C-alpha cells in the first residue's frame, strides 16, 4: 500500500520532470536569441547610466566626495567601450570590469553616506 503511494508519487515526479524539462529547454532556446541580441546590451547600458547618474550624482551632492562618481563614471565608460567590441571574450572581460567599477562606485557612495 505505501509502496503503491510511493510509486505513484515517483511517477508524478517523473512526469513533472519530463514536462518541466521540455518547457525549460524550449524557453531557454527562445530566450537565448533575445539575450545575445545587441539591443539588450544597449538597453542595459542605458539603465546603468540612469541608475548611476541618479544614485552617484545624488550621493556626490549630499556628501561632496567625487571619488565614487568618478569610479562609477569610469565603469560606465568601460561598459560603453565594450559595446563597440565584437562579441567575444574581450567584450565579456571589459563588461565585467566596467560592471565591477560601477558597483565599486556605488559601494563607495553608500559608505560615504553613512
């Protein structure tokens, strides 16, 4: 009796796994084209610029330290420069460096506000 319930439960899990895997692979395949499209990078950069200007600019106005804004601005510049590169490992490396610099600028900004 409990073995039957266990077997039914395992069958249900198998069915959920099979259907879930097929749906996941189908979504991943269709989303893959969107995620590598060049415009997603441009939209991401535009959002990063907006958040950097708002967050870092507000911080500079409140605490008066230019370093967080300068580092964040450098990071935005590196990210923008990466957009001009072909899609390869160099673009990824420069984007990661730019994102890291922007994050560092925001962290320094947060610390200066404390």
